[in-house]
């Protein structure tokens, strides 16, 4: 398995479908880059949503809520 396919498989945390054997290393590398960008953006969006939702929690309760959420 080429390094690009191995990296994409690691990013997906799953084996690649058989059809991915037809893709060039550059295409696999680009897919991996796009996937990592999407995962990073999703994480940023989730962090922003959590921060925004804490605005609805009374200020004195925020530390306890953050601790309960593991933040």
C-alpha cells in the first residue's frame, strides 16, 4: 500500500474501498488534505457552538457545567 493510501486510511480510521486503488498518489494526497481540513473545520464549529451555548448558562454555573462536559 503506497504511503498516500496508508495516510488516507489512517485519517479515515478505516480501510479504503477497492476502487481507491485506481487513484493516483496525488489524488489520494489531495483527498486526505481535504478530509483533514473538513475535520478541523468541524471541530472548530463544534467548539464555537459549545462556547455559544454556554452563554445560556448562568455565569456562576459555567465552571461546573464545563467540568461536567469535560471542557
